[in-house]
């Protein structure tokens, strides 16, 4: 970052509009995550030269349609390297972090304004995300975070289970002591979230734990396929909808998987992993539609 330049990663840098309230006091209306809030600025006069203007990209992006965008709130524009790559990485990060549910609109023009670019690199980044099944394009409606039917989501979880089983079978034969340490650390992070529950953090750490168990397989194509399948399911955040007792069962299976991995007991590891995926499939079967699911054709659930 160039010395003296604003930190564009900070939310709402310099965003505000100096004006006067009915009593004649000068106030600064500053954007916040909950809307606009007046902050009194004594000793200022909005009629004098040098009045602060709504100049930040985030402010312009928000006000262009006069409404709050959940996705725009979470984007952190960085102006390093290729604009298209920066936009792609940031959109992917926000979608995979679970902060914007499936079906959330992705306003192309507002994202471009936020990054200070033309719509072209934004459109190209969105096309890449469409290819990754993270974004969908609706004719005459624009881009949205991709949605799935319940049947499609269950199918992706089935694929995840098959790929993970193949990776675990190889990983347990080649895991080193460093791999065991990494798996223990990933499990400890999950353990901490059992008492300090946060669904988005739990999804993130659960991903790290499962990857820690399969990374020792050293099969890069298999790992990429597994991660691609996991990415498609991540925006739905199924753990958000679970009762504490159900979360405890799932975490108990994580613990059993770790113990089998450390003991290099492949049969037990694969058995627990299979039961774990069966439980996840039962979770998907009862997810509410407000989790971002589309109706299955014919209105049938699985």
C-alpha cells in the first residue's frame, strides 16, 4: 500500500455526509452496518467550503440503489495485483464464509463501484464462479449466490462422502507424525467451538479438520475434486440449523475419526466416516427452505 493512501480494507473509509438537522446543528451522517446514524460534529458548518462529501466507493455502491446489500457489506476490496483476480478471490471468500445465503443477489455495478473498476473484470470473475457452481446467472435478473434443490444438495453430500472415503483409505497409510499433529490441532479448534458456538466458525474449522485427515493421501486431483464439492455445499451452512444434541453427535464422530486416524485403524476410520456422512444426509433432509434451498421438481422431498 502506498504511504498516505487510505486503507481500503477498512469498512466505510471516509464515508459520510455533513449536513444540518432541524435545529441547525451540523451533524455527520455516517454509514454503518445498521443504516445511517447522525453524529454531532460541533464547530462545523456544512455551508462552508470543504464540506465532506460521500466519496468512498462503498458509500457510492450502497447509495446507488438506496438499499443495503448484505454482500457489499462483507466485501473488502484490495487494490493489489490483477483487479479481476482480486474481485474473484474476494467474492469467493465471502460466499464460502457463509455470510451471504444462497439466492443473495450480486449487483454487478455496485461491486464494480466498490472496487473502483469497470463492470468488465467483475463480470469475468462472476463467470469463473458460475463455472465453480458458486454463482448462478438468472436471465433478466442478474447474478446470485447459487442455490440447489434439496435433492441436489444431498447428491453433492453423497459425492463428498465417496471422495472422502477414498482419500481416507490412502491417507491412513501415508500419514506422518506431522500430519497427526495437524489433525489434533484442527480437532482442538473444533472442540473449542463446542462451548463457544458460532456456526460460521464451526463450518470453517470442520472443513480444516476433514482436510487435515485426507491431505496425507497426497492425491492432488482427488483433493481438488473433494474441495470443489465441499465448496458447493458451504453456503448452505447446515450446522446453523442443528439442535445442540445433534451437534454433539456430529462432534463425537469427529473425535472418533481422529482417534482412529491416530491409531491408524483404517477399518474403524472408514466406518465412522460413513456413519458421519449418513448423519449429515439426515440433516440435509430436514433443512428449512430458508437455508437457501430451491423446491425440488414436483414438490417432492427426499
